[in-house]
């Protein structure tokens, strides 16, 4: 049963190295696996990265890894989102 639209970011296979070029907002998925290779890791081997500073004048782009707070499958409802974040403060 489909729940709606999905976006699939095709991974960069067989690499754990980010590109030196990038524009702010670029997303990339990296995996050390070959295309079609089963993932033996319990929680998966792929990682998602977002470019937060573009490459400029020979300086490489700056990428930050997206960290997730949980995991799920289609066999059960998802857990509520974590609410234990510290309040944001100005400064």
C-alpha cells in the first residue's frame, strides 16, 4: 500500500569519500557497497550528507552528515519523534 510520493536519492556506490564540489543544499547518499549488493550491516551502511558551504576558489565544499533518531520497517507503526532536545537560545 503506497502512502504517497517518495524521493529516492540514488547513492554514490562503492565510496565513502565526499565530492570536493557542492552547492549549499545539495544532498548525497554514500555507500561502500556495490550496486545491488546486500547490506550486511544491521542498521545499514549508507549515510546521507547535506552541503552547507559551497566550494569556492579551490576551497572544497563543506558537508554535514544527517543523523537520524530512530529506525523502522513497515511491520509496525513508527515511534514518536524524540522530544528531549535542549531549548534553543539566542546567542
